[in-house]
């Protein structure tokens, strides 16, 4: 993902897509030929969501340090 893509990343949309993949895995609705790509995508989404949460946490900590 490029820096521009990371700035435009929507946590909510990423989480939604991750949830869709999870459900597909649980219900065995992913063809075996697509499984590796879905798992890779899920890992990417997880990492992006985690980074987004971490960056928000850092900003909140900075903003509330003076309070």
C-alpha cells in the first residue's frame, strides 16, 4: 500500500472487509484457489486497522497530556 493509500484508508471499511472474509472462511465459502489471496488480504487489512488505531491512540495521548 502506498502512503497515499494509507492516508485514504478507512478503518470502518477495512474492518467491514475483514469481517466479510472472516465470515466467508467460517462458512467455507472461499474456493481453495482463492484462499491464499484472501488470507493475505485479511492480514493486510488487520495490519492497516491496527496501524490506524495506533496512530489515533498516539494523537489522543498527545492531546490529553496537558489535561
